[in-house]
C-alpha cells in the first residue's frame, strides 16, 4: 500500500497539498510516483502566474509515461522546486519531502475543504 500522510490533503489526480501559513506546498503522491516509475524530467510551466484549481502547473516525464500535474487550489505560484531540474528522481525518492513540486500562495484557505482527507484518498486507491 502506498504511503498516505494524514496531515496532507489530496486530489483525485494524485496531487497532495500541505498548508504552511497562507501557502500550500504541492507534490504528487507516493502512489502516483510509483505508477510513473523512474521520473526522468520535470517541466515547470507557470512560474509566477495565477492558477485556478485544476490548471496544469507542471509536466512530469518518466520512462513509462508523461503526466500533467494540476494545481489543487487557486492562487499564485510563488516557487518551484528547482532541485527537480537536475534531479527529477527526487520525486521517486521522497514524494512528500524533497520531491515537492511547487508552492502556491492561496487565494483563500477555505479552498482546502475542497480537497480529500488521507482517509478519503485511501478510499479511492482501494477502488
């Protein structure tokens, strides 16, 4: 079973969000990275831009597939993890740690309620 930290919120597209003040750190879940297998390239697409929930914010390429990464919440992208440009495999090694993808300054923290809890996310993986 994939690791699912209880302190994060999740999307059906397998992104996670961790609230840090008025910002959220965003990445892909352990399940997503294991399905993609060896990640070889990460393209950050919208640095500094305002995004709505569901907008593409990055593209992850693995030896198996190319996958779009979507903003779980609306806000402005204030940072990308530049480590991933040289070491994209960091996502495979630490999807909830050093393998984070972006930081979004939220339009409003109430949007977090639109995301799934760890329990709800685990439920969709069991389907």
